C-alpha cells in the first residue's frame, strides 16, 4: 500500500519543479521578445530608415574576381576605344544613368562626378583594337551599388552601355566592331 502512495505522489512531486522551470524559461525569454518587438516597430517607422539601412544595407554587393576587356582587332573602325566602368551608389542617379547613351555619358561624366560626390565613381581606360586588359576585381568587389555600368565610346551611334551589377566572378567584356557585350564566369 505504501508503495502505491509513493508512486502516486512521484508525478505530483515533479510538478512544482516543472512549473518552476517553465516560469524561469518564460522570464528569460521576456527581454528577448521585448527587444524583438521594439526592433520591429523601429524598422517600420519612416523616421528610422537609417537604422533599417544599417541592418539591411541598400543596393547590390559586387562580387567580382576580375574585370577583363577584350577589344576586337576590327573594333571602332580601327580607332582606340575609351571604356568607363561606372559604380553608382545613389538610386535616383542609377536610374538616370541606366537610360543614358554612351555619347551622353562621355560628354557629361566630369560634371556628373562634381555634382554627385561620393555617389559616383568610375575607372577610365582607352584601348587600341586588338588589345586586352584585366582589372583586379578587388578594386570593385564588396562595394554596395545601385548600378554598375560600362560605357564604350564607339564612333558609331547606339547605347553602347551594359549593366554589370548582377555579374559575379570573372567579368568579361568583349568589344566588337560596333558594340559590346558583358558576361561572367563564376569563381
């Protein structure tokens, strides 16, 4: 009889310690839940966009191992070809440049750089037909941009522009007789 009573009391004897453990767990999780709630509220407020930007930076993070330029021997009517690799960290400026033709870019690039300091940077090279060049990817990789573009100053009319920000690994640009293309091979 005594053994039956002890067995019946055993589960009820464990009950208070389970309640204590449950209460301790709830009290430990309350500060975490409170902090998460506050963070969600702050991120949703319009005035806290800088906090949101710190936690989730805008733009695309470039991941380029190298940037190779290949100029066809018949490119640009046998004249040297100017090429600019452009990085844009301002969303409105990126939209504007994404529709700009290369002739407009080359005519206005210096004034754009002056009027958008810190939002626009570019590297310029000039290559003769038949030349090739590889730029180190570490110059670009890791930067956050709204757009990465290439412009080529061909003698012929056309856009002569390519978007590059979605490319990863080894970026290659091949400049043909009257236009160019950009592609990438993964690391």
